[in-house]
C-alpha cells in the first residue's frame, strides 16, 4: 500500500557502504523520475549517476549532513552511501515551477529506492562549485539536489510532535533516529 511505502521512506543518513548498488538500479530509479509529472511537461531535469567508490568519495566530500544533529559530522567511513543520483537543472529548459519538478522527481526516486529495500536522503547542502569542478559538470546544468542512496544501517521511526511543538529529528542513546510528525488534525485547517 502506498501509505506504508511513504511512511517507510525516511531520510536515511547511515548506510552499509559495502552493499553496492548497480548502475542498472540507478537507471531504474531515474526512469521513475523521468516518468513523473513535470510542469508544462518541460522535463528540465538531468541526472548524474554514481556507484563507483572513487566517484562517490568525490561527491561525499562536497556534502553537509543533518543540520539538526549538531554534534554529528555525517556518516563515517563504512556508513557512507554506496550510490548517488545528482539532480541537475538544464537551464535551457527551465520553467518557473522547477522546484515542483525537483520535489516530484526526488520523491519518485526515493519511493522506488524504498520499495527495493534501500534508503536515501535528499541533500541540498552541497558545495556546488566544488562538485561541478570534481565532476566536470557543464555550466548550463545547475546542481539542484544530491540524492544519497544505500542499504540502511540505521533504524528510523516516526513519532508524534510533542506538546513543545519541537519538530527537530533526533537520535536516542541506541542510535535510533526519531522523526517527529505533526498530527493529521493539526495540519488540516478546514
């Protein structure tokens, strides 16, 4: 059921780095994005696929992880993603609703990954010029998001937002990642 898939799709930030993801799987995930809705059917998104350890290391070095976890610098060696999909905007095909396209395509990729037993995380905190230089990305392609992918190495649970209203995610002393979500009645206003 789609609700179960959506609920299981959480931002995963620790992976079994030695569990590889093939280029064919990455292509399947991008195909889901390709088939997704696009504003004005402009289809301005392009993708770079990475599942090679050397290329992955280049990408990893340009990313920042988990702003709410102040004392955590990101996944350590052995817990890093085993693949990435870099989402790019082709500025020659851009449209004013591009942010919608990016979100729809990224969600399609992540739902597909979740269905395959993988985890992922959309990362917008990217040193874009450094990544552009490392991968020789042409100037007409703007870096929108990096989607990190791998076999999850952490437990993620949804919890209700407490009376304090705090929505920051957190990890307990066993490393379980808690993601507070507002109640349904709190988000429906009419």
